[in-house]
């Protein structure tokens, strides 16, 4: 028996099994970069952020993220199909860890891309255009934060942690505003 997507979403929300995920990494390619942090925010819950203490040493946060994801019935990301999920998978492969758990996945970027005709579909633009609350705004970060990571890691890691946490908070507001547009779900694979 199959369940309708909207009903599945309702059930996942009602059972507190929805988690919003965002990550920051040092390079767009996982063989040249490392995870910096991962923020997991249960819907209507408190954000948990896992951060590296030192660049390149992301094994523990990858393992902890995989374990945490297995507790949920639906993972929500923004552009996660092309970024967060494959990056986590790549870093797990690097460390010889098990693959990401196969959990239903909603990438709100793809949902909005398919359902709308907008000039831009990035999370910051959507938050502004939809007049989401101020705490849902995308935190702007200078490119210098990434380029100066090796020379001033302590300060820049804290900035990226705040951005990651800000992103899942904004993602939650976007979820509540756009979940009615979801027609299908993927799987974190």
C-alpha cells in the first residue's frame, strides 16, 4: 500500500520525525575539502550543530551525522540533493564509514524550482521575497571567511557555525511556507 505524499508529510510532522539539515564545507569537492559543520534541526525543535575542531578532521561529525539521521523519518534540505547529501556520502566513503541512511528526503530547492517561475531560487532570495520573519533571513558571509579558514580558523569556524544554524532556522520557515507544493519525495541516496 502506498501513501500519498501530503499524508506522509503530515504523519512525519505529527510524529516529530522531520529534521532540517544544512552543512558547510571548505571546498565544493569532497576530495579537496572537508566538512566544517552540520546543523540538524528537528521541526519546531532545538538546533544541534556538529563542528570540526580542526580542518580536515571531520570523521567524528560525519559519523555522528549519519547516526542522527537514522532517527528521523524525513530529512529536509535546500539544494541538498546536489550538495549536502553527496558531500556527506563522499566524506563517509573517505573515512570508511557506512553510507548515509536511506531516509525519505525533501529538497525544497527542487520543489520550488518545479512549482514556480521565479528569477532566482536561492534560499536568501526566497526568504526575502516571501517576507519570511527576520530570523529566517540568510546570513551573509564574506568570501574571505572561506579563503582565510587556514590562517584564522577559530574565528571563521565560529562564523560558519552561525551561518549553518541560521540556514536551518530559515529552512524551517521556508518549509512551513512551501510544504503544500511537495508532490514527491526522494530518498537520501
